[in-house]
């Protein structure tokens, strides 16, 4: 089985929507997929929540979202809003969400 980790770094909504579409599509095709919100992409979590974005909600419901960077959410002032989402706050790499644990489990990392 293919394992893919989408490591989203950009706050560009259109780019992240494509991450969500690909993750959902790949899961449908039997791939194991996870998504991490890192860098400025953490600012999209409250946006997707507020607008009830169907792609985001589907990915969240399917358990595709591994979590959100703790350090970036604090620095970018969205920490409290993200806590309300109940998404995991990731901090395994000096307070940030690392890739290494996924690479060790055989995931291919795609960073956008």
C-alpha cells in the first residue's frame, strides 16, 4: 500500500484545497494518506472551519488530518481557534510538526 504525507506549508487556500482533493481521492484509491498543517497553512484551519468547507470537513471526518503545528499556530495567533477543532497539535520537532516519524513508517512526503 502506498503511504503519502501531505505537508502543507502555504496559506494559499487554492493550493491547500488541492491537497485536500488529492488526499480524499488517493484514499478512495486505497492509499494511506495523512495531512499536516505546518507553517502559514495553520491559518487556514479557522477559515475552513468557519466556512464549513466540505473538502476540509470530509478529510477531517475520514481522519486524514494528522494534525496542526503547535509552534506555528501560536506564532500566527490561531492556537485557541485550532484547539476548538479538536485536531491534534503536533510538536515533535523542536515545537513544530516533524516529517521524520512518517518517513520512518514508509510515507512519501509531498510538501506544498
